[in-house]
C-alpha cells in the first residue's frame, strides 16, 4: 500500500503536503506555511495528524506550525543543522538518516543551496520526494545561503532518484520558470509541450505541482547543466557542469 498524497495551497503561492495512511488514518504534513488550509484538509480527509516534517527554516514553511490542530502533541522533525533556527523539534535528522512516518520509511537527503541545511524527505515505497525550495517544477530555489556548486550537487542527488518519483515542491512558480526555461532551450520539444500544458493548467486555476522527475529531467534547465543539448543551446559546449549551472542560475536571477 502506498500513502495518500494531498496538495494544500497556502498563502499566495506556497504548497504544503499531507501524506496519509488510509488503513490507520494517521497523517503527516510536510511544511506548515499557514495553518487554516492544512487544518481544513486534515479534517476533510478524516486524518489524525501525528507528524510535521520541516524542510527548512524560512517563515513561509514554518509559521503555520503553532496553529495546527493538536500542535502540542505533534512529532516535529527537522534538520539537526537547522535546529537553532527551526521551531522546537522532537527529532533531528541528517543526510542518510531514515525516519518512520505513517507506517513507511523515509530517507533524508541534504539538498543545501537555497539554504544551508535544507533537507528533502524521500518516501521510496510511495515514490514521493518533498523538495520544497530545492528542486522545483521547472526550476530550483534561489541561492540565499549556498553556492551554485552546492545546489548543483543537490540537483544531481535528486535527479538520481527513480524517474517515476513524484516531486513535491514548495511553490507555484512554474509559469515564470517555464518562460525562463524557454529562453535557454527554445527548441526543446519536451519543454515546449510542457509549457503549453502549464499555461492551460494555470488558466484553469490548476496547480502544476507536484510533477514527475522524468519530465523534470527532460525539461528543467537546473537538472540539465551537464546535458550536451542544454550546454550547446546556451553556447557553453565545452564548459564544466558547475560553470553551466552557475550561469543558468545567474541568468534566472536577472530574468
Ligand atoms: Zn525558502
Ligand atoms: Fe519558500
């Protein structure tokens, strides 16, 4: 049995996710941007919230924690490296650790770059990875603390997961990311068709998150810094992948 995934829109453009075990009805929430929509989704699903997984310390991922129903009884899990700037944690984790959540094991990946200490939670059996502001749909998070080299390392780590993995990222930034990606690879047919699908989804008010890793591999420029087609498209055929990633991230910052 795999866990049930519910995407919860919060604030202006954030996403939280609820994973639930339909046999036991226990649930966990990944990031807490805002309590009201999360509490409503927990209630609507008939879930019993037991656990909160925090990806990083930014306010738009943690400020809803105190307002969650039965917040005093929740198990709160976050990075040991960020314990000093996260809400009080019951369990601290680091890369390589395995935690047991809703009856399933999740592996912790360090995906620093956006912040140093940002982690992702990989539920291999259900095929989910919660990436927040590291790998995003057609993009990646801005580098507030880490270096391009660190973020490129994080991208390679996430890219190596099974291609059918569902990428649960933290924001609805995909339309802007799509416009940027097209400036780099206007002739990428997979990208062009994905951009059309994104436009249609947004016109209908549908989320573009989560997405599938296989499609990110074909279209997300931040996963393609070592792909000859991308390097050629931006005139960096002979450059090393870290330099290419650095260039792509710099162009996005100016976009
Ligand atoms: Zn953030
Ligand atoms: Fe964020």
